[in-house]
């Protein structure tokens, strides 16, 4: 899928590496390494995600989602990240039309192949006859369940789950976490809480459903943006 009117709003750089780190739960150094590559005594290590300009120190919404999913793969599998790299590279080769395989709705379909190649060293995706025998890790499936898609690519992310109206939408408030349908940022609510405003008062003032401010506070303190 090309960078056109259908997805340009989610492919433009808008998140600093620090913001991506907080939202995805991986270190700033890891974000930088995955996007830009890095040097070791053995030589240069290529970036996981391709086509990110060396001079660019921000990433798009789709890159954010791919980093979130990659982090969940790494955590769930408890294996060196080179396994995730291998899976990602093969996904790009076998499904070349997917510019963002980890942010694509098709991840559900290709997930069996990805897990197969992660768990069976040396396996080739082309040789998988029954990928349905393999399923995506629960952590990855959980993230997929938090996403809404448009044109088969992630368009919105509900980091606490769709039952909680906290959303990361690249078309609202510069992609910062907000309250769904309201455009009120998590940060705005959190600042009022830190200024010693009563939770019930904040909810009444913003006309928010009961209990949402507590959920916002818990989320904000977890991601620490």
C-alpha cells in the first residue's frame, strides 16, 4: 500500500523517539536501534524497519504500532530479537505489498507463518503448509485487539483496550493519547489531577463518565509521558 491520501496522515513523522519509547514500553535506545541500526565491534547492524531516513529523529503512527507489536513479539517469545527481525524480513519478502506488516490487518492471516519461522530455526515461510497450527502470542493478539483499521492498516490504537475510551489517533491532538470523541488529552487531565483537583470535579467539569479519570491517571503514570 503506497503512501498516498489513504494513509499519508499516518506515515508522516510525528512522534519523537522519547514519545515512542514511553508509548511502546521500550527504551529510547531500542527505538533508535530498530529504526536506524547501530554499530558493534563485529560491524554494522541494519535497522529492523526499513526506509527510515538517517537524519529523521521522529517516526510515524504506523511505525509506532510496528514497534509496539515487535516489542510484544520479543517479550512473548523471550528470544533474541534477531528472531523477530527474521520474521519481519521474511514477511516483507513473501508479502511485498505490505509496507507495514506488523501494523497491517493481515497480521492475523500471516501470524502463523511468522510464529513458525520464529520457533523453528531455519524454516522457510514458503515451505509452511499448515501455518494455522501456529498462533500469534497472546500479547500480540491483545495488541491487535486494541487496534482499529482503515484501508487494512492501523488507524487508531486503544492502549488500555477498546473498553476504555483512551485512544491514540494520529488525526487528533498530534497523535497524543486523548479521550475518545472528546479530543481532551490524557496530559491535560493528569495536570489537573497533579494540581490537586478532585477526581470527581474533573469528571464533572469535562463531563466524563464516572471512573474514567482514575483510568487516565493509571495509564498516564504507567507510560510517564
